[in-house]
C-alpha cells in the first residue's frame, strides 16, 4: 500500500488508485502520511485539519472512514495521545532517493536516482488538499525539494557530458529563475561545452544585468570565474578532457585481401561520409559484398576519424544467434571508450550521444536487422560518420535521420574477372577465358559465389576451370558447388538467412517464384502465380525487394539473378503447389491469346482451356499494348511454353505456340518461332488432337519456308492438309492449300502455285469465307506479277484489299499494297510504285511487322532510284538497314 502525496492525494494498492473523498478526510490522511510511523496527537490533528478543537466522535468518524478506504484498516491505529499511520509514501521514497543521490560520487548513479525520484511527482504535491498553513508549507517544501532535485539532475547530466541534451531545460528554467546563480552557471557551462561560446557569454551578460539592475549586486565569484575561463577557452572546462575520453578505439576488422573494383561506390562513400552526411546505408542482396566494401572503405578513411573507428556486428541475419540487442551493443560501444556503462537503457543512449558529441568517430554497424536496432546507436550531434550494412533497405532511417542509401550491385563483368584474377592469378584466368566467362555467368557476378569458386580452384590447382564451370552448369547442383563448408560462405545458407526473416506471404511468394521459368515477372503474373489479389501480392513483392531477394527493374518488372532463382526453385520443389503452375500457365496463355488477337483480329485458336480460379491476365487494351507486352515477355513466353510441355500441360503448350507466332514472325525471331512450333507440335501429338496437330504442322511449315527448307515445309503442309480434310475442316484445308501456293511460289513453280491458290479460292467461296477469299486474291496478285501479268496483278491485289478491309485484316491490306507497288515498278510506273510502297510501309509500321516494313523500304528505295530521287532512296535504304540490324539483335 502506498499513500501518494506528490500530486492528487490517493491510496495506491495492487495497481489500483483509491481516491479519498471529502476535504477534511484528505487533509487528515495527508497529515498522518506526512508523519507516517510517528504518532500525531489529537490536539495537533484538530489544529491542522479543523483549525481548533474537534469532538472525539467527529475525529473517530473520519478515522473510521479512512480505515474503510485503506486496503489494510489496521494501518491506522489509536496510540495515545493520538493516531499513527503505518504505510509507505511516495514523498518519503523521493526524499530517500534524493538523499542517496547526494551522497554518491558517481554521476551515473546520481542521475539514475534523481530520475527515479522525480518520476514520483505526478503534479504539485498535495495539489487537491485544502488545509492549514502547515499543509501549505509542507507542499512548498516538497516542491522546493523537487526543484532542487531537478537542478541536481541537470548538473549530473552535464557531468556526464549531456550538455547539448539538457540545454532546452536549462534555458527554460533560466527564464523562470533569473537570479539563481547556480542555475545560470549550469546554463553557461552547457552552452560552452556545446560549442556555443558566444551564447554562453551572452547568458553571463544577461544575468549580470538582472542582478545589477534589479538587486543592485554583482554576480558571485563562481560566475565571474566561469566567464573568465570561457573568454580564455580554458581546457579545464572541456568535458572531453576527462581521462576516459582519451581512449581511441580502432576496432575495424582486418582489411579484405584482394579487394577489387567498386571504384564509383567508394567515391560516393567519400563524397557522403567525408562531407556532411552522417549516416549511409550499404544495402544489397545477400553475398554481394556489403561488409567487405564497408570495411575496405573504413580502412581507407580511418585517418579522417582521429577519435576512433568502432565496429559492431548487429547479427541481423545470423543463423546461430538472434539479432543483437541495441542495449547490449551500447554496452560494448561505451566500454570501448573506457566509459562507465549505466544500467538504464535510456541512460546508455544518452551517455553514448554525449560521448560522441564534438568528436570525429567512424561507426561501422554491420549486418543490421532493421531501423529500430540501429536508431539507438546513432550520434546526436554532427561530426561522426555512420556506415550501416544490411540486407533490408532500412527506409525508416532515410525518413527519420536523412540517411542516404547506397545500393551495392552485382559486380560488372570486368570487375568479376578482376576478382578471379586476384584470387587465382592472371595466368590461370587467361588460360581458360571461355571457362572464366561461364563461371562469372553462372555465379551471377555475385562476389561471395565467385570467392567460393575461386577457393575451390585454389585448393585444386591441377583441375581445369572448365571442370568447375561444367559443375556450375548443372542447375540441380549449382548451389552444392557453392558450398564451402562454413555457413558464412555457403551461398545457399546465406540466402536462407534472409528467406527465414520474411513474413509468411512473402516467403510463400519467394518459393513460388522458383516455379517461374523466365528471367523476370510482372506484378499481375506474380498475383496469378500466388492466386492472390494484385494489391496483396504487391506488398509481398515490395517486402522481397526491401530484403534484396528480388529487384524491381526500371520497367516495373521484377527479376532475380540465377543463383537466387536456383535457391527459390529448391524451396519450391520442397513445398510444391501444382495449382500455382496451372495458374501461371493460364495467365500467360490468356494474355498471349488476347495480345495475338489484338495484333490480328481475325485469328482465333478456339478451344482455350478455362482459366483456373484467381488467374489475373494482363490487360491488353489495343494493338500497341499487345506489341509492348510481347516485346517485354518474349523470353519469358519461350520458357513458359517449355514449362507447359515439360509439365504435361499440352493444350497450353501448343496454344502458346499459336499465340506467339505472329509476333515472332514480325520481329524476325525465326529461330525462336521454329522452336515454339516444334514444341507445340510435340504437345499436339501427345494430346492426340488432330486439329491442334494440323495447326502446328502449318506453323512449323511456315518456319521452314522462312529458312528455305522447302522440302521439310511441304511435308508438314501435306500432313496438315490431310488432317484438316479428315476433319472436314474446309477452312483449315483451304488455309493449308494457300500455304502450298506460297511454298511453290518460293520454289519458282508459278503454275503449281497458281493452281493451289485457285483450289483454295474455290474452297473459300464454297464456305463464304471472306477473309480466306482475300488471302487467295492477294496471293493471286503476287503470282501474276511474278508471271509478268502486272495489270491483272494490280486488279487482283485491289480486289484483295477490298476483301481484307471487310475482314478487318490490316496485315493483308499492307501485303497487297506491297504487291501493287511491285507491279507498278515492273510496268515502269515509278511514282505509282513509290506511293504504293509508302502505303505498304506505313501499314507494316503501324502493325509492328518490322521485317515486312524493312522489305517494303528496301523496294521503295529501288523505286525511288528509278523515279530519279536518289536522296530519298538512300534514306529509305538506311531505314531498311537499321530495321534489319535491329532484327538481328
């Protein structure tokens, strides 16, 4: 039980405050509590509480009420000639702490005791007790004690070096107590030690004026002597001259042998940390060399920090220990300077900031877990530099402490090679350049991985580097090769430390990314993979980026290096989610089909499998967005189709071949196009779907025609025709017959070509298929011009244009204008040829069919030469050459 006098009067027991009602009863309890353990006579109680005599019954009634309020009624007992209260009080505890603080010579202990005492005050003592002059005097006494303790605490903090921190309190008190010379002395000293000499002297002039003008006296000897010391900058005033401050720690770990590269990052650290910036964060993916870089820079800059270089491992991502507690880290930091270590955590922080004030100290805080761990370790005043390394971006420090984040990227190829040269020697690296390139590539230019491979090579000097490169080439063993027997240098383990720190949703997404076969992914694709809304998936992606387990590209896509992808794939294999792969394939097939139809509206594969739940295809708004999506996703789509075939999703595999074919053709990616149609055909055969097999045979035949393999193309076309015929699919058969016409056109067998096109036209007319009739007339026009029948070629091609326009086939319109241009050119009608070629070029350009655009430009150049415009011809040829060069890349 505690009777609380330092504020509103109450009885506090078991965490509960019990108020005392009635002014007389509060005054009665206050008197007994102020004299707790001592008998207070009835006469004295009557005088203080009632201002004179009081009947015995009245006093006993009030005593009885107090006993009802107290948890222990026996705490108030009658003891002639009065009553005695047996209870603890906050006032007695405060007086005990203050007396003890005055006796100790340790400023840390003094400050701790005074803080504890002052925390007992909740308001003015006896603030709600009305009574006699005696009670008012007791209230004043306790408040004077409070003020004395406050000033003593300020002095203790000044003695501890917390001069900058106490200034606001001192300045406020100095205004309230302008004649208090002890307080004014404290203010002047704190200002001086904070580097504010002119303000310290101004404070002296102000107190002297106050004393002279209002009291007619001069400042006392202590104030006058302090002014003199400040004027001559007496070193005795400097807190930093105490013996404990002369220790200069040099705790940096040994410099990293064979450190190479990072010149631009080192220059940036010079600019920031040797300038005005106090805190810099080195962040990056696990194993990228943040610690090595920090230690290397710290050794380079050590002489710029003459008051010490301090290193602390914060164990933010340590497999064997939890993250270091900031309080314990502060203990070690303070001890490194020979300073006493307060027990109270808040006092440790204050002591640390005070110790660093006015010093040039470099702090390397390695392997930080989060901003909350780092924040208590930061200096409070300018002059020091802090270099933090961490796997998280620590954006909170950027916001609260204006820290600068310096990302540590994977090594450029030339610096990766220099690292291997530093470890293996220039001769060994030069002897196997191809193997070295492969090692650098498979190690993803990650310094830790390169160092592990180099260590293996050093311990096996007779083994060729090509052997190591071959081991790294096996995706299933790559991380095993990068195991050096020590968790700190085991690439798999180092990645796992970051993985284990993730939230459950982010960890699941990281695993699922191991199912994704491509080099990068969009947010919508990741949402489909996870089967979650884009918003929550975006939060997990951000967490992975903050942990440097994923990087966001300027395009907004997300990517991982090969080693990280291998680690994620291992985790995915250990916790498989087959539905996630299904959703992923649905995402790409649905988006690719929509994009393909945006490129050529008349194309429709039919029979798309129904999407799995929670699939979120990319929005394809128009032709341009379709081209942009295919361009960004080209490599991903190739890998996704392979995944579909490997995992037995054969419908997805062949339809992905169909969906990507037009784009790959337009951009001249014929090797890729051949590959996707081969995969598509293999899946169609496994399905036993004759329609799919026929479509895929047509597709691969087109690839062979582009590559000049006409015999192979004919074999596939005849198989496709046979399949369509057996299915009674006249349109499919007619499409294939048209393709045969094109094949024989390429083979320069124009009569056979014309015959096939005529057969196709009859089939299209029989079916009333406008788009097919347009194809047939367009091909007829081209064959006619090759036969020298240019006038009829123009007529046929114009007829094709009308039909193409009705069918909405812009590609066909463009091809027909190309044919018309060729016919006019052959007729010597060069200006008409130029107009037609330009129209074809414009349409191909709008479509994004770069190969056909280049072809039109090339022939436009020939027509312009014939038309007598060599300058325009040269420009057309240059444009064609640029397009073709782009297609080759």
